[in-house]
């Protein structure tokens, strides 16, 4: 195979609220930590062990604004994207590296039971795929602005 692939798919829980950064030309970036868990049973002690891995998620522009509005700490979400490692310098001038997931698609997996929407947010919520199909006859339409 001559091609390459950089694709990440995660299902996890938000570790904190989405932090937004706005730029002069009306672009923005949202960042949040995502926790994924691996659970197994230790064969020697028969004890259940859970390991948590933390991932730095980066969402851009409209997707970031949607995440900021509808996601909160503890919510479960599906993230699809690619790995990107950034090089930067700390206060002492040392080179540091951060590996992030550049999100290209996401799906909310936590049901929201607020007064504005009575259905679950389980459809894809990106500008490209939002409202791609109309609601079925037995569902109420979402009050999402996109």
C-alpha cells in the first residue's frame, strides 16, 4: 500500500468544559480534554482495574461553537479526527511537544433533557452533516440552530 492514514476515533467523556479562543478574522478554536477508559480484571488478584487515557481535542470554527454550546463536563461524545503534534517552547526556552486530536467530526452521545429539546442528541452535529435527514414521523425536530 503506497498511501498513508492518520485517523483517530474515540468515544469518551469530557474532562472539562470547552475552552474557546477567538481570532481577529472571526475564526475560533475550541479545546477540551477527553477521557477514555480501559477496564480489565487482574488475573492474580481478581481485582477490576481501570486505566484512564486523556486526549487533547481541538475543534475549529462552527464545530467549536456547537461543542461549546451543547457539551459540558462529563458528557459522552464520539470524536473522529487526526493526530497532530505541535512543537512549542516553555518559559525557560525548552522545546516541548503536545499531541492533539484535530476533530473533523463528532456525535453527541449524552441525552440532554432540557426544556428546549426532548429528543436525544445522537445525530452527527457538524455543519456538513447537520440536518441531513428530516426527523421521522414519531420524533420531534431538534431546536438546534443549524
